[in-house]
C-alpha cells in the first residue's frame, strides 16, 4: 500500500508472479487507471505468442477502453504501480492518449530503483521512487474526475463543463492529455465500474432493466451492450 502522502494519487502497488508452471489466464477489465509495470521475471507473451513484456524492461499501460487477457508464463514476475485516474501527470510528463489501449516501453529508472528487491520492502522503495518524482501542480481535471466518480459516471458532459467553469473543448483536450480518453468515455468506464458489483450480486428476481434504470442506462439492451464491450461476456454470465 502506498504511503499516506501518495494515497491521493496512487491506487495500489501490485505484484504478479507464477511458479514453474504457467498461471491461469486473467481477464483485466477497464477501471480508468494507468499502470507502470516492471518485468523482473521471464518474458510475458500474448496468446498469439508475440512478446508483450520483455525481461528487464519497464512498460506504461494506458487507460483501457475494453477488456484484455493476460497469460502468465512460467517464472514470470511483474511489479506494478497503479495510478488513480488523472494523477499520472503529477509524476511524469507523457501524452497519455498515445498509450490508450496500449503497452509502451517506458523509462527504466523504475527498474534501477527496484533492482532485486522483493517482499514488503518493495513498497518502501516504490514510495521513495514516487516521492522524488512527485511534482506539485494543478491538474485541471482532477476535480472533474472526482465529480464523475461521485455521480457514478451518470453525468452530462456539457453540464459538467459548465459546473467546473471550463469549455467543453478544453475539457476534451485535458482528458485526452491526462487520461488518454474523452470525458464521455471516462464517464462510461466509471459507470461500468459502479454497476458491476450490483450485476454480480443481483437476486434472481431482479431484472436487468431495473439495474439499467438505476445507473442511468437507456434500457437493458444498452447496459448489456456496455457490459459485453468492457468484459467480453454477457451480464447473465457475471454471476457464474
């Protein structure tokens, strides 16, 4: 877990590692966050066999607008930093629209900081690394992001711009630069994240239309299409 000074900006530190046998595939869903990942183990491959993340390299994974599948190889070890939406520019200067739905090679300073460190000490190393990178600045979309999250993504973009005394064009530009996606796309992702727990625990008698209405979707078909887009499966399979 990040230290107190970093928690407003960093969602989590995480590691994924496998033993001598390949780990099970994992479905990764959009959440509006951005990750920096350091590969400390064997190369990681996609299902097609192409190299995705090479050993000893650092990667930037931008905001996702659809699901992805990870296929851990034997003796793989990934260490990552997950930034909260909009917070990445406080640490790095990079146009995030270039990384949307993409995995790009990134600066190796993280690898040099982490080295061969494992276990609880890793969080302390990452804290020191990020605190040196932190550049206090005004990121104009952070209050807008807080507003979108508070309303669970059920917002009107024009009204959002007016509320925060900004033009829609400026809002679009800031979101592309600092999150990699449009404010509408980001709001859709936030709404998707908000509705997922309800879909997973919904009672047998509760209709999809009721949940769709609660979260501001047009109808049950609209909700089903969004869920299929972000997860690759239909809502009825989420409880399995």
